[in-house]
């Protein structure tokens, strides 16, 4: 058996990313290990036990340039929820900027939002549990 353990997200600063994701959105700080020149910072969405993000502080011009455009301008991250409107409102209350109003699609309820670094996400509640990933 295999699963996707983590995806790296290049950010401008470890602590700013932790403050946003953990402080404002309630993500769990799973690991923050000092490795000398860098840190291993892994976070999970609220209540999750799998599917984490590794926050990777940009090093050098190429990585700095990739911040906010790691997915070529597309939505590249998908935050699944069991209650779209609860989490949508909580995110609005936390100052998250949504690019659109919630919309109903064949696969579920969704709205695109951005983190403060320009990364585009979907907040999504799937219409059928078989569409959800675990």
C-alpha cells in the first residue's frame, strides 16, 4: 500500500507560513525540526491524519520566483471539508481572500481562495464520499 505523505509548498518564510496556516486556519503543526541551514516544517489540515504540506522556505532566486506560482497559475491545492459553509465562513472571518463566491459543480461545492503568498486553493465539499481522498 502507498499513500501521498506530503507535498512541498515553497513559502517566503517558515514562521509567516506557520502563522497563517496554523494561527489563522487551524492547521496542525505536525513537525518543526531544525536541520541547521533549514527546517523540516510539516502541517496538516484540521482533524487530518494524512496528506500534509511541507513548508519549504525559498532559497535563491528561482525558488523565490516560484512562490505563488508553483502550479503555473492554476489551482494546485485542494482542501476538502465535511461542511463547506462552516469552513468558508470561518475562513472569511480569518481574512482569507476568496476569488469567487461558492459554486455548485457536479462533483460538489467549491470556491477558489488564495493564501497570502499567492498560492491558489480550492475549498471543496465533495458531493459523494466516493470522490473524497483519504
